[in-house]
């Protein structure tokens, strides 16, 4: 289908662009970008995410470091490591992989990261700058979605956009970004307390779902010709596969796709673009162009 957005190819193209920039930095005798990742515990999904990020760094020529802590690490020790990374001039940016164990305050950890090295874009300083339309690091998933819209030349100006979900890392920032000058969309955010949700989503020129509920968005919730961006990724049991499970998105893809002008699949849509957005933020940090 011609309307399926190929996030893998798009991310590959951007990685090639980043690699070319890294080659230029090397040729000019400048520092190669260095991304560090802090991983707490042995969560399988977190292990996979971090491994992919390290792999991406290698592919584009970045340096990378992985700092591991036991699941029971003391919060004070983790904060101490963050302070060290903040002061380490060799590290351009770093992430603390979420979620963290219950005994550690995620907010306290996020606030401890130097905003100039906050390549996840979660620090309140970067959030505030985003709201004001000032330069800073954008959260990776919204950043990746904006790149999809830009590179597929999907018009946002004057369009009606509906975002399903109001999380701090996807729904809220995306709704703010799309309504700002330059994107100029009219944006509505719907959530668990929204009444008659389908009546709202059916009016959307651009529908973005980030709720983490498998096949939540049905065909009757989408208007003909809409652009649908599926952020959700949920593992469900699937006996026919070798692993016994498969990844599905928020959208009932089989029935929704025929109605769309563009749609992102799961996997292979937003996910690869989220990863590449982290590289773009790290490159920006290395070049000193974040704030």
C-alpha cells in the first residue's frame, strides 16, 4: 500500500545524514558526539531499548557508554552518577532509561540532569522552552513524529489534529508543538475522561494515538483521507510466531489503513523515528546548539 509510512527507511536515511555530519566533524578535527545511557535493573524491554540506542550510535559514528546499576541501587548513588555525567566534558548527552524502580523518584532523577545534556528532552527547563517556542531538546517521540510529517510533506497548517493521550512524553508535548507557529494546526487532546470521543476523532485530518491499548482506534473513529500516526506498542500473545508474541499498535491497522491518506505501521513506523530523534538531539548537544 502506497499510503504506509516507512519509518525504518526514513530513520535509515536520517542516520546516513547524521553519519555524514560526524565524518565532517572528524575531518575538521572536532569532537565526535558521545551519548551515555544509564540502565537500572534488568527489565527486558529497557535492555532492548538501550541496546538499540547503543547500536544506533555505532552506526552513525558516535561514541557511547553504558552505565549499569542493580535494581536495588540507592537513589543517592544514582544521583551521584548523574552529577558525574553532568560534569564529564567527554559526554555530550545522556539518558536515564525509564521506568525506574519504585523506590527511586523519576522526577528527582529527571530534574538532576543538566538541561544542556538532557537529550531525552524530559527536564522541566526543556519542557518550558518547548512551550515558549524556544530552542531546546524535544522529547524523542514527538520529535520523530514531526520529522515524519515534514519529510512526507504532510500539511499541518490549518489542519484539525486530534491527539489521543495526554502523557508528558508524547501527548502533551505533541499537542503544544503542533499548535505552534510553523505547524499551525488546530489541536484537540482527548483522553480517558473524554465523552463521545469517536465524534471528535472522526473530524481529525491528522489523528495521533498514544494510549498503549491494542487496536483501540477502530475504522469508525477515522474519517476518509485522514493521516493516522500510531505511537502505541503493546506486546500480545501470538502463538504462531517463534517468540510467542507480537507487537501491535493502538490502531486496528487492517481496517483503518484503507481509509487513510497516510498511516504508520507497528512495528516500523514511529519507533525507529523515536530512536533516530535521540541521535539528532545528541548531535545538537555535541555542536552546542541545544539552548
